[in-house]
């Protein structure tokens, strides 16, 4: 099967040699070579240059790495999902950027379990561009991202627009903690706050950075709904005169694959966003 060829290819890339890949895959070196030759014949190109030190990728080989990774990932996911239990024929696959998984994705999945108890729900996190590719390929039904990404047949909907505000731990206001809210935030942040453009401490996940502030102190930018409870209780306080930044959240789904189940899931996440309440306990 082609997936075995792709898996062998990726193992050679990881090990840097045919010999190492053969050992990891419990195959003979001749079998590994034969698989690569079959793959190169099917693709009509050379993937590796072999030398005494091992094997290095050709330009075609470097381009094939992403395709091989997606092929193996799709096969592994299919093996996990199929066959579907008869009593749970409906399945929903959701994706979200890591900064949106807590608490928005968590609240969405909880609401879905209440509204559609017979539905099988699978959620995963990843980079926005990667999630949209999986949406286009049909591996995901809907995704949450912080920047609109457009493609043929895709519907991008502004789900909510939150603020990023600078807060601090009043007991220990330093150090400044940079939280990576995406490229657009980085540009606006560095333009408005020159002196904070090169922080010594940074996190790429908001909930982790917030936990650091609560335990060790510091200041940083966080979503207003998530820190509201901490501000009201006095655990955190806003930094005076600090600029605010908008933080939009987009829901993207494929128009042609918007089934009744997907439509109900979309209504469900809209309801979650429209609900008032404290999101801060859900880190």
C-alpha cells in the first residue's frame, strides 16, 4: 500500500540513512531500497541522494515530505475512526488553534455533548493554515481560527471579537510576559510598545502564560473574558494606560458539506459565544 511507502520515506528522513530506517522498521536494507525505488518510479523523480554518510533529500524529496506526512496522518486517523459503531453513525471533527481551545473549544464540545448526546465528537488543535487544509480535504467539519483564511467553497464567519488587555499580578508585577497571539498581534504590539518588543520571557499558549502570572507573577496580554473573573476578585489588575488590541475569532466551514449536524454544531458554538458568564476558571 502507498502509505507503507510514505511511512518508509519519512523514516529515512528522520534517521538520515537507509540503514537506520531499516532497523527502525524491522526490515532488510534491500526491502527499504525497493520501497524507495517503487515510490520514485510512481512519482517519476528522485527523492534521495545516497552517500557514505547516509541519505539526503533532493529538492523533489523535500517537497514530498509534507505530502507523505499528510498521507500517513490521514491513514492513521482513518484507522482510529473506522468502522463507525452503528449506534453512533454521526461523527463531527472539529479543529481549533491552541489559543482558542481553552476555553472556547472546551465549552463548544461540552455544549455539543448536551445538545446532541448521540454525536461522536473529535477535536484537535493545530496551526490555522494546517487546519484549513484539513477542512478543504474533508478531514475536519469546522475550525476556529483567529485570522480569516479563505479558500474555494469555504465560509468564514466572524464569530466574536474580543479584546486583548494587559494585566498584571499586583503582588509581583514583573517580568513582562509576551504571549504569542499571532503575527498580526506581534506587528501591532511591537509598533505600540517598542520597549517591550524583545521580552526575555514568552509563551505561545495563553492558558500556560496566565497560569505563570498567577503562580509566579508578571504582566502580559490576555483575552478580556478569560481574565475578567481574576480582575473582579483582585487577583489580577489592569495595567493603567496600556493599549488594547482586538482579537477576532473566526469560524470556518465548507458550504457544500454543511450537513444538518454541522449546522446544529455551528448554532451551538454561536450560543456558547453569546452566553454571558465567567470563562476564567477554564484555563
